[in-house]
C-alpha cells in the first residue's frame, strides 16, 4: 500500500480509491469477511509511519465498524541523505534482492538494529508476540510478516528470531478409540456431541471444543495430543465467521504438516435439515460468498453461499441432543 500510494498522482486519496489500492496490494484477501478491519489497520499503520494523514473526525464513514476516513492526504517523506546506505546484518543480506515494500523495509530495519544489538543465539526462545513487541514495539507485526515472502528458506524464520508459535490447548473429551478428532465451535453443541458419541463413538476418539476463533491458533496443539490424531473433522455455525475459522485453521495445519481439517459433512447436512435461517447478517457479494463457502464439499457449497448472499445464518445449536439421538444420518463420515 505504501508503494502504491507513493505513485498516486494526487495528494488526496478517496476511500473508494483506498479500497482499490488494497485489492491491488492484497488480491488474495478480497474474500476475507473482515476486510474493513484490514483496511482500518493499514490506514492506522500508514498514519503511524507518517505516510498519510486521515481526514478529520467530521469526514469519516460511520455506516459500519470500524469507522473509516472518507479520504486521506498523502505526506511526502523526506528523501534519504545522499550516499546513505543501510548496512544489513549478515543474516539479512538477502533484503535488497527481495525488494520489500516500504512498510516491510521499515520493519526489517528495526530487526536489523535488534540483530546487531543482541547475540541472539544466547537469547531464550519466547512466544512470538512477545518477541514481536520487543523488536518492533508492536505485538502483531510478526503475525503479519509470517504470511509474506519474507519468511522462508534463507530468509526470516522463528528460529532466527528466537521465537515460537504459542499453541494453547483446547478442551478435549475422550469418547472412544478411533482416529478422528471432532472439533466443535460452540460449547453447548460440544456437550451434546460428547453425550451422543459416548453411546456410540464410531471412529471418533476425541471431541474438542474450539472456542470459536481461538481454534485458528489452538489447532497447532493437535500434534501434542495422545493418542495420535489421524483425522480432524470440524463442525461450526454456518455464517461467514463460522466458515472462515476452520478454513484458516486448515491453512495453519497444512503449513505445519498436521492432519487436514475437514468438514464434518454429516453434521453440516443435518444443520441444513433442521436449522431455521436467522436474518441480520451482512449480505455478501456472490464471488465473496462462494470463496468463503469453498471449504465445504461441493454438494453443500451452493446452499451455504446462498445464505451468505441473503444475509442469513444457521446455528449449529439447532442440531441439538434431541436431533443427534433421533437421527443417525449425521454419523455418515464419522462411523
């Protein structure tokens, strides 16, 4: 975004133009439900870096949260002194070749200073957000950098930064000896499935409560479970957030070579049978809805996308203990 703004032909950039620039800078994130929060964070970072000045309080779009400025003014940064050149630490010798954005380069310069000031091999390995705040004065910078090309072979790594990803555990109930871990988004459905599967566990060995969005990080603790988990099924609410949680967790699991996080197909099918649509959700564009629903199998994707487009949702609590005991069709991929 900083690089694109530097080439912008006018000093004032309207909000609709900021959206266009964000899509250009981050095309893969266009279908993210929290896109408005992403833009708000980007504007705040650019403001903090002295690259833009957001509009005054009276000129903000307050139709949704978070509120956004209706325009920003570009601030021209001072040119570097003639002959000034960054002397990179030998562990960052690849930086100029990588051609990072201005914002990334600023972060790398902070890291460069940190590497020169510390004999990092003698430092303890600490949680990555604690390391992030020590290096960048912001606990979330590493979260953002880890998803970029700056992390990889011969570049940045958590080992280099003497950091580790924290993988908080989740509540687990053992119900049998099978190889499947069934993860559930909400607490009441978790309790009902524990009750139902204790009677007849099939191939389910354990049931876990994902605690909503916390599963995106706690998924890493699957590798510590005993006995070893071979398959993971997930069941959550049918709305944008409820589908994005397992999709994000699946990406994290794949990156760490953990068992794939797949939908509990029978339970989602049961939700379509029993759940009554609840209105009040933001209506999503067709392409966005289809992208979010893509985590589900093909036969359920279109039905899920229709709800996202209409602004309705299905709650997993509609598949309650009564339905679980009376209708065994939900077990189709768990037995």
